[in-house]
């Protein structure tokens, strides 16, 4: 039998970073799809994490930090 060390236990689902798919990112930010991808190309929006060959997701914390860093009022 192979017993894993206690420190090698996998993270619980609650401790794992939550990933958002594109529709959730668009809803959370109020941006259009084209704007998100343009801003990613300009390095002004968080990069996604590759989930599979044709699937990506954004870390919830990255999107939240980006949103919190935006101005709340316009001049």
C-alpha cells in the first residue's frame, strides 16, 4: 500500500481557485467579448488559464482584482 504524506493531500474544492468561463467574465466585468480579447492582447486584462485544447477559464481572483482596480466613477 502506498500512503501519501499528510502534506501531500489534494486541496479541497473550497480551497481551489474558482475559474470563470467567458460568459461569467463578460457578466462580471460588463465588457464585450471583443474588448476582453483586445485588452488581453494589450496586457491590460488578466490572461486565462488553459483548461483543455479548446477551453479556457479565468481565475476568479484575477478578474475580481482587475475589477476592483478600475475607477468607480467617470470624470
